[in-house]
């Protein structure tokens, strides 16, 4: 039996992909500014938030790269 995908499901998937592209683009655009920001601007709370986000993002990138390697 063939799987039927509704136009609504297709539109939803396209929308999610566009949101993901926008999120990744925003991160990539902000990194250069964060890289050059003076250390004195990073209080302990902000540094902790940045470190947590960086760790989580690095873990996601590693998983995605691993999955792409398995697909080859």
C-alpha cells in the first residue's frame, strides 16, 4: 500500500525547513560579532549561556555529520 502525503503535510514540512534555514542563517550571521566582542562584555551569566548553547550546537553538528557519514 502506498503512503499518501497530504498537501498540508508537504506545506508544513516546507515551512519547517524554511524556519530551520532562517535559524541557521541567523546564527551564522551573528558569530562574527560574538567572536570580536570584548571579553569585558561577557558577564558570568552571559558566558554560561553562550557556553551552553555552544556545547548543544556542537553536539547537534557532530550528530548530523555522523549521520551524513553513515548515509554515504
